[in-house]
C-alpha cells in the first residue's frame, strides 16, 4: 500500500524504457517504482534542484501491544 505522503499517478512509458528500469531495479533489489523514483531524484540533483532527503521506509514488524 502506498504511504499517505506519496502521490500516486499513472505513468506511460515506452516498453523498452520500462524493461530497462525493471532490469536495473532487479539488479539493485528494488521495485520498478522505487527505481523510477531514484532515477528521478538523480536527474533532479544533476540539474541542481534541491530536494529534501527522504526518510527511509520503516522495516520489520510493528511493535506488539502488551
């Protein structure tokens, strides 16, 4: 499920671009969606666009209520 802080939208990609993104994502053990976000952040950074640092996703099980 998407985080409430993330914006969801449809993205149309050329099949060759999508296949390349999926190959890179698999090699880096990421989803294609996460890989696209990383590629976009890298492109924005290369253009000098300042971006806030994203918090890493929480991992593991949620704490047990006692």
